[in-house]
């Protein structure tokens, strides 16, 4: 819990600096929950954390943040989110990056390729990430809620 608070403060400080430097297309995101298709395992499905999305190019956003992962460990992540608009409020894409906190599974930094659906209004939105299972099918569905900071 102390690590979570520490990283949350770091993320908020970085967001504050980014907002002042470039105040266009900046989102504050809150990771809130996940659902795992394997109901026999005792995964953490309360994945609280904070992060950001910054519009770096037309369909690309820089992303980063911290959250409590499904293995009850703190994860720090960073990368790029590509979103393709399919309607005015719905975009689909993929988050590509690195994440810590999964060293017992893949090493100190895990590569991430997370298919993502973004539902965005003018001020608020949500990201739904869908992580396939190793055996095929949907393994985990994650939820972030977000608000525009511009």
C-alpha cells in the first residue's frame, strides 16, 4: 500500500508538470477493476491506480501510470496507445509498452500488447483492455475510467 501511495504521488506530480507544459489532449485515468475468466484462481480484481494519456500525435497517445495488479503487486507501466476511431465516441486500438510487477511470471519488465476499446465523451471516458489467455479466449478484461485535464 505504501508503494502504491508513493507511485501515485509521483504520477500526480508528473501529470501536473505535463499539464502545465502542454495542455491539449491530456487525460487522467484511474484503473479500477478487472475480471478474470479463470474463476478458480484467487486473482485481485480490485486494481486501483492512477495514470495518464497524452495525445502525442493524431491517433497516438503516450501512456503511463501505476496500479495494483492481479497478483497483488504494484505495477508501473508506460508505453504508447494507438486508437482508431470507429464512431464519434468509440475508438479501438492497442496499448504497446512495458510493465513491472510481473517478475514471477516473465521477468522484471513485461512487454505489453493490450487490445483496447476507448469510449470517450468531451470530458469523461473509459478504457476497456482485453488480455487474451495463454490457452486462447479472453483471459482478463480490465477497466479504467478517465477525465480530460485540458
